[in-house]
């Protein structure tokens, strides 16, 4: 079936099988491999993208269901060489180790800060509660998101 949706600001049309998941459309059809696929059980959250500005596990959405919707992936965070403040925060506060969970964490963080520019630690923990990180223990991820909240321009002090 033919599906047209907007991905990172661009309209794309693909002929897909009805069973194709959004995560596979992004990765395999559109080569947007920043979105990770980490499980078969909808538990890990490494596949989170923004779906009409809401964080959604892209392995829980059929590509056909995404017709007419707007999807943002981690590739959209950097614009014209400028990293999103959440990306800078993860670098500054060591919010990643292996990095497998990171694309999903970044997208959930972006969605949180878009609706609440000054989240408390509890709010951040709730925002990422559907996502698993096997490396960091989460504390540095929370610090990274707080850094982004405190540095909305993403600038690092000298
Ligand atoms: Fe694990 Fe989507 S790939 S929740
Ligand atoms: Fe390795 Fe999160 S940094 S899973």
C-alpha cells in the first residue's frame, strides 16, 4: 500500500507492506538508522521518535498508520551544524556510554523540554520511564536533560 507521511520536515511516499512497522520504514526504507531497534517486545524504548510532537515507540506503530502524520527522528535534532541543547547536554554530562538507548532518550528529552522547559528530576525520570538504559544508571541522563533545560541555547560556558 502507498503511504505518504512527513519525516523530518519532508514529505515522503513509499509503497509498503501492510505489516511494516514505522521503525523499519525509517531505518530500512529511508535509511534513518539513528532510530534504533532494540527488542521485539516494545520494552526498550530505543526506537522512540516524535509522532505529531509526542514521543512514541516507533515499533508500536504500523507504517500505514503513520500516513498523514509528522514524524521526527534523532537526525532532525542537529540543524546547520548546530546541535540541539539536549545533544550538547548528553555530551557535557556523560549521558551515554554505549549509546544504544541514546536516540530514544534524546527524543523523549526534546519532547519533555518542548512542553516543560524547566522539568524537575521526577518529571525527567517519568518522561524516560518507558526506556531502558543498560549502561548509565540513568543519573547522568537526568543530569544531561537538566543541563539542556538550564542551557536552552546549547552554549557551553568557557
Ligand atoms: Fe524496543 Fe521499540 S524496539 S521498544
Ligand atoms: Fe548503553 Fe544507554 S548508554 S544502553
